[in-house]
């Protein structure tokens, strides 16, 4: 089969013919990949900037997987060959108290995440270790269209769900970075927060899109006056919650500078920014809740899929590209030149 291989961190990926995954055993399932979404974290992982998930090389990346069931193990009960599906790419040890209660993201024993430290969807076929990670689509829905739900759509949902207790309609919420995750994030903030929404992005196109997707204000992330501009829009008090979908030092510092006492900051972007909570000098930080928010649970994926299929959440535009362009796609992601989500077709 054709696959894009990462041979070492920092190297361009190479397209090669490699053997198909082994025949599935037990509850395993092999999918024919219809499309795989490209996430900002892929770019970080390829460059070695995401050391928590050390893959073994050569590695097949790709964690936003849509495909058709190709072959099932003899204990698979809920899937049949040909079913259109998407994959929830997280996975834990399977036996700890987190894993048995659907909170695999918190598992501290073992993470097995398709595309991150086990083979993923930058290939024609992928083996999924258990049928329970697979969500069946309604007939007629193309897996390549649904692939971004498994990460772009749910990651923003996971962080907005965590922010709920901080929402206060007297104060705005802040969304930093209106890429794919941020665009979904705006929709959840609009339907779930009751707050005015301030969006921030460095590109004029994404600021314009932010207003279309539900933001009330769209500010330039490169402005030297950004903190003052956000404070002015929140009566000098600050925002009740800040969702950082970028995660640079600048964006997380901005969030810390503008979030009011007892507010919440949820960092989703993996650009290496570290939240410096400074309660010595800033009394707001005595009560600000700061969390990293990575992905969302399998149940939350099912909730998002239900909201999309009911028409309450609109899918963002997708730019389909051949897998052969994977290095150009990563370069475009790194340079913030993409719109909507890119899905590669193997
Ligand atoms: Zn991702
Ligand atoms: Zn576990």
C-alpha cells in the first residue's frame, strides 16, 4: 500500500509502497482510508516538537481518519465490511479507572494514539486496535468529509465544555486563533456560552471568517495594543474565559493578561507556550483556572457527530489534497496559509 512515512523528526515525509497492515485479530479492524485530516499537531509532531508521543520510525502519522471497513477480526460485532466510519484516535491502557469510565485521555499508564505513536491515516489502509474506537457514519456520508469531526471539531468542543462553568453573560469570552479548531470553537461558544465573543487572529481572512462564524468582534493578533483592546471590550474587567487555540507564548500570555478573576483559560494549541501564573503580582491569578485541553472524549465525538447531523453545527470547508502533497500541506499549515481543514486522500 501507499503510505507517507516519517523517517526521522525534522525530515520531509516520503511516499513509499509498504506491506498492508496484518489481518485483523479479535476486535481489530482494518480500514481503507478515504481521507485523513491534517492537524497542527501533526506539524509539531513531524518536527519533533511534541515529545510526549515518541513514535518508532518509520512512522505513519495522521489522526483524523475517515475510511471504509475493509476487514474485521473474528470478535468484531458492530461493524461490517464496507461500512463508512471515522476513528476516535485516542486510546489508553484499557483497564485503569480512567479507561473503563471513558476518560482514556487521562490514562497515565499507556497512550496508544493512532497517528501519534502507532500507525495512523497517512496511508491507504490502517489497522485500528479495537472496534470501540470506530464511529459508524450515516449511509451516504463520505468518510473523507467526516474525518475532521474526529479532531478539528471535537477539540474545540472539549475545551468549550471545560470552560462552561466560567461563562458569564456580563463578560465576553475570548477565542485566540481562528483556524479549523477555532472555527468550530466559535460555533460552540455561540451556542453554549451566552457571552459576547472576541476572536483574535493574525490574518485578515480569518478575522473576516470569524465574524461570519459567530464572533462579535475580531481583533488583529499582531496589534501591539491587543491586551488593551480586549480589556476595552470587556469594561476593563477582562474576559470570563479564554480559549487559546494557538498556544504560542504570545497567545497564552495574552490570555493570562486579559482573563478576569475566577475566569478560565484553556490552552489547546500546541505551539509550546507555557502559562506563567503569577499570583504574587496579579491577584486575578489567585482564582484563574488554567488548563491544557487536549482533544475530547469518544463520547464527546458522538455528541459532536449528533450535532452536525442535526444541522446545529456546520462543518467547516475542506480542501482535499493528494497524499503525495503532504510536505507542501505541512509547510502550508506551518506558515498559516490554510483555510478550513485540509484532508489528504491517499
Ligand atoms: Zn489533532
Ligand atoms: Zn488507562
